[in-house]
C-alpha cells in the first residue's frame, strides 16, 4: 500500500509536468516546480525524522540483546519496516528531483557538439546529450571533505565557461547541482564548515558557480542546488561506506527561467 501511494505521487507530478501548453511552458513549469519542491521539502523532513527513529531503534535492539526473543522480534520488525519506508522515500525524492531537472529545452546541435568535445577532452567530465547534463566527478574535482576546486578542475570549468558564453549557449540558463554519497561528514574541522552532506554538496556547487562568474558567465543565468546523498547514481555500500560514483557535480543546461 505504501509503495503504491508513493509511486502514485510520483506519477501525479510527472503528469503535471507534461500538461502545460507550449506558449506558457516555462512559466507553467516554474509554478509546477515550486509545488514539487515544496513536496520534496516535506518528504525530506519526513526522511530525516525516520532516519533518527531508525537509529534509536537500532540502539534499543543492541541494548535488548539477550532479552526475550519476542521483544527482539518486535524491534527487528519495526527496524525492517522503517528501512523500507526510508528507502521508498529516498527513491521518491530522487525521482522528483530528477524530474525538476529534466524539463529544459532541447539543446541545439552546435551546442551539443561543443559539450561532447569538452567531455572528450577531460577525463573528469562526462556528458549526457539526452538530458543536456555535464557531470564532474567530485573525487577528481575536490579534495575529500573540501569545497576547494582542484587546479585541474579549474581549467576544465574555464573551458566549460567558454562554451557557456558562446552564441549557441547564451539563450540557456545553468543549474549547478552538488551530490555526495552517504558517508557522513566525520572530521570535526570539516563539520565546522560543512555540518552535513547537504551543506557539502551545496557548498561545492557554489564553488563551481563562483568560478563560472569569475569567467564571465552572467550571474542571473546561474543557480545552485545541493542534493546531499539523496540522489545516488548507484547503491552505496552497506553501513554508510559510500560509493565514489555518487560523489559528483552536475551542470544542467536548461531553458531560461527554469
């Protein structure tokens, strides 16, 4: 029942994103994105609460070790149900976030060609021409736990800015989206600046945005989003051991006003 309800919500929002008329498409999408973003915020709050509840139950289970088996079974059942609920919420958030970032206009062939050439030039960059998305691998772009862009990545971002400032690209806006895996921020000195993966992903996006502005991309074309660990490309390793493929910064090239 829970799965059907969550998938139904996803389908509702996807339908909303396809019903707007061509003449007012960007305005309609912006309104729908705002509604969807609000729902994403609600789901994220629910997810955080469920995660805290799960950790509490796991501690209770550890403390109950050696007690009556019936009590252990109840705790284990509650933990399994919570884990299922958390995973479903993560999947729904990821699906809704992806839908927010795939509503841009079709990119011109000339621009697509330039982006493909850029990705072929730098090992740290890959390009998805169906979505108009460039992906920077974070392990090659940043030091662990840092939002300081490495020198080699600075060069790659500068090359991207040359493309973004070209005639073919100036009619599009740019969304910089930061992602992490599920490894928690552990070092005390790192937590002072990046208390959570949400902060780290957003701060990395801002660092890339700052480089773009310094290289002449007009600020009103740019925005930043931080997804933390909640939009993985692949499953993370058990016990919050992470996955390097989930640590990345994505550049979305979208219609103006998105």
